[in-house]
C-alpha cells in the first residue's frame, strides 16, 4: 500500500481544486511527510517549507493557477508548491546539477510566475502583474506570498505604498512565522477574518461609502471608526493606512479557516492583505524545536535528525571570520558587527552572544545596513558589515554614495564569493570583484586560504577607508591559523612558484588549482592577494620574465581582476600576452561547487587546457580571435 494515497493522485493543481475541503488536511499531512523524506535525501531548505504546507494547499485549492498568479517571496518556501505543480519526481534531484532549482524559476515551470532568490520582491512583481492584467483586460487574480522577514526590507513597503493607491486587484499574504500562534488566533479571530472578508460586510461597506459621499465629514468619521474597531481587534492599522483591506491574523495551519477566507478574498476588488501565522518546521518535531538548524540542511536521517560536524573537519571561512570578529572585538571596543538578517549564515552567532551591545541585526535591509554602517563610522566607531556577496548587490548605491564617496572606514566581510553551489545563480557571488574594483577609495582583497583571510580582515580593519575581504563558501585548505592579529602589506602579492614561459596570476580561491596546474605546465604562480590596489610591481616583473600571463579568478571575467592586470600591461606597453580565465558571461546554474568549476574550466585540468590552447594557437599569436576551448571562457589580448 502506498504511503501517500492522496498525494499520489495529484499531478497538477487542477486536481487539488477537485478535492473536497475535508480531504485537504490529509493531503497536507502526506505532503509534509513527503517533504521530510525527500529533503533528508537531497538536502535543501526544510523548516520554511514545512511551515507553508497548508497555505500552499489552500492557495492552489482556491485560485485557478497558473491563470491566477502566485508570486512567492525569497523562494525557499516553495517546495510544497513544486510538488503540487508536477515536480514531485524532480524533487529527487533538487538543487543538483541538471535537476530542479531550490527556488521558483520561470524556465522550469509555468506555475513559477516570477524568478526569486533574493527577498522582498513579491509585492512589486505582483503589482506589475495585476496592473498588466488590468491594462490587457484579463480577469485574473494575483497573490504575493511574503514572509515576515522579507517584510523588513524597504522594497516591500515601497511596493505596498504604490499598490495601495494603484487600484489593482491583488492579494498580499503575509506568512508570519516569527512568533508562536497567540491565543487571539482562535474562534474569535477566525470569525472576524471571515466576517471582514465576506461579501455581506464588504457590500455594506461599499453601500455606506456611497451614502456617506454626500457628507465628507461623516465619511471620514465612519472610516476612522471602522479603523478604530479593527485596530482594537487586529494589528492591521498600518496596512489599512497604506490602502489595503487587512484581514487576520489567522492560523496558517488551519485549513478550515484558510480556505473560506481565501475564497472570500478572491471575490473582492482592490488591494487585499491577509495575515497568516505559521510555525517553521511545523509537523517535524526536531525542526519545530530548532527551526534555524533545520532551515538549510544537508542529507540526514529523519528519525535521527542532523548530526554534528565530524571532529577534525577543516574550519569554514565563515568560522574563520566569526573567530576573528570576536578576537578583534576583544582588542578594540570600537568594533561594531552588523548583519542583514544572516547571523548564523555569516558567522556572527558567538559575537552576538559575547558582545550583544555591539551587535546589530538590521533585518533583510541591505541598503539600510550599509548606510547604518556609514553613520557609525562617521562617529568614530569601526563597523564590520558581514554580508553575502550576492546580497551586497542590493546595497550598491549606498556602498558608492554613503561609504566610498565619504571614504569611511567600513569593513565589508563578503562571504560566499564565487560559485556557491546548490543555491545557484541567485546566490553566486560572481560579480563583486567587478563592481567593487571600479569604486574609488575601495581596497579589495581575496584570500587564498583561511589564515590569509584572517590577516586580510585585520588589514582591512586597520585601514582609514572602505575595504572588502572577499572569501568563498565552504571550508578552507587546512593551513595553520596564526592567532595573533597581524596584517599584510597593502597592495602586495607574492610569488608561490617559479617556472618559465607562463605565469599564472591567481586571485583568492584560484591559487590552489593554479598551483596544481603549474606543476604540469612548469609555470610560475603569483598569489595576487589584492585586486585593488593591484600589485603593479609584481605584474611588471612577471611580464618581463614570461611571454604569457594568465589571470585566474572566481569572478566574472568581464571587468574582473584580469581587467586590472590588463590595465597595468597596457600602461607599460608590455609585449607579454594576457589570457584571462574566469566565470563566463552567462548565469551559472546550480550544482555541486567542484562540478561547476570544472564545467567552466576553473580547475587544474581547465587551466592547463586553456593555457596549452593559447600556446599552440597560431591564430592567437597573429592577434585574431579564436574560439575558447571546451568549458572555458577566454579573453585574449
């Protein structure tokens, strides 16, 4: 007998809509069990998805998807959505190379109406879709599903502010999982939600508005009276003031409440706001107890849970940063640590516990985080902003205008530089060396191992202007860690291997494969360390001794570190040729990190293949263009 008798009958949402309401709890239970079993085999996001099971079932039961649009926020809460929209078998290769994405992806399914990976975009996108439907005269409903964390970002409120006056038929569902379900979310609140969303109440409301149109003062009094009554019973005054009809909060795991409320809201015109309370990890006790631990998981045994890291494992770069932050904070009381809602992911947990008065989690608000750091620096403090490379993109204007232009000493600890693996193109840190190195006053460093990372963080902290230390996801190389807080000479690289003919100029994580390739090529290898200021003297010396220089970086080859090498060679009119290796000019899909690096030629074999192709090409010697070798993206001069 199958373990999932009802789920086995569901291949698309149309079949969910055919179910009777009394069958929906069984479907939700089976779906939750399947998710635990599936994610335990593949790894992925778990807690957030367990929390959205009933909400997903209810949405697909009520709305005519994909004609009606569901726009998910962040996206790591969409595994139930993927299962119900025909991708259940695909879950076996979730986030694997060639498998389905861990986030909504328009090219993957017509049910994924908007590609998502960064937070707080759903309301803006949904508003665009709702107004497009209005312009085209297409009767469709648009629903944005946003988490309480994503609501902390400015873009969400910018969109709410616009939507409230745009006369768009759209529904915003706030999935609030930051609190336990309060006693108010019970029979009374269920009754109020159904009352306020029901046709009779809203018909009476519209009729009253027409009558009161003849008396603006009475209409204003009635409006304020309604808001006062709602405000006493619900926390929705803010959203009402922004032009939304607020409903809730209701229990997001209670299908008997969710379904009729959504059915009522589906028939209402104008901007609607439904507040649902859910619990991360719902239905899997281990995840309920520690939803943060089970937020993003590797493979595990469901009956046992997540095991600790094996003893003797190499420390991750994130751990190296977290240890350094605590050590530097002990040495300097002016240090302040900042994170945009990534305390665990960025390694600030221990710091937050040791130095709570100097720790600030500003929420998912990268723009604010950068300018907040600038304000601290203006007053003589030494802010360290720990942020993923991909998320710093969201604070780029503030980085340029508020930090660099004023030459303020803010340290950007950039985690997840380069390819991150299973999270894919929305999370790869592929562009930071390009967008940082073009900014005046910035110092940009790329450590090749964990000890160098610690030294670069110290170097950055002691500078009088803005700086970035960019390090990769995952473990270091296993080198010994110097516990003293010592820095490095700014703008100076080092020779790591002497060879002839070819010099490999490695940036950051690419030093290890470059050294391995150099053994086969008998090439010289330079650990460049700094992208800006780049070591001009070292480049000039290498150009004088080698006929071919090869820059190797885990960053977009366009505008990256290799471009800085090229500028130096042009300045001195060097006859040495330059071959630039890096991430190609297209978005790299999700998959194992090592596999992705191999695919784009940034491993030992790829570097050797690229160099030999360049050496053996008479076409390249004549200055004409040549196609890149397989799995490589090359730019030749």
